[in-house]
């Protein structure tokens, strides 16, 4: 179930918002924090730790620069396609992440409290039946991203890796 939870996080948005990949610069009238997610905008290859292609992903900026749409196309057996919408709230000053997949059987993932922590863009899980989780994108010095999901069943005393991927921009 862990890898299925992860893969749901990557896709709801593309079906909600179409268009070409937008600029990574928010408009002057928009809250500056809306730019937090703009490092994700573009086309990516997502690989496992051993270098296998797990997915191809496209992130596109929304109309007001305060949301991005993600289309995740799974490339390994067992990795479904996902669509995600990552949205900023000027009221709560944080990001939310909603993802859905029609395969297998219609999965949904929801993350909240998305904020930047240095080079880490971190979200908290919103719908775990047992325990808690975090999902993060880390900006790496070489321009890649590290995606990591960790789970805790003891109120955050210990954490276990659910999955880990490495993202490289397509050329």
C-alpha cells in the first residue's frame, strides 16, 4: 500500500488545468510564497535509487501562479498514472497537495501544511488510517530533486522510509 499511496500524490492536477508549461516567475500581484513550488515546473524523469525509470512527470503553473498541476505517467509495473493539484492558501500561508489515480481502482492522496524548510518542500499526510507521514521534495545541488516519503506509527518518535525517488529535468 505504501508505494500506491505515493504514486497517487503525483497526478490530479493535469486534468484540471491544461496548457503549456508556464514561466517559473509569479506575477507581481501574487503572494511571494506562491513561488515556493515553481522549482517543480517543467518536464522530469523520475528514477528509483538503482536508476530505473519510474515515471515521466510534467508540472505546469496555474493561471494565478499559486497552483501547479502535475501529470505523473508511471513507467514501471505497479506504478500507476496520477494527476495532482498543488495549491497555495494565502489565508493559511501553506500548500496543499491532492492527487488521484484512476488505476487501480481510484486512489486519492491528500497532503497539507506544505512549506519550505531550507531546500526541502515538505507536506504532512492528511488521510492516514494509522500513524502519520511526511512527503518532501529536496532540491539537490546538482539541480536534481530527491522525493522522499516517511511514515511513523509512534507519534513521530521514529520514521520509516516509504519510498524515495530522484528527479532529473528532461533536456
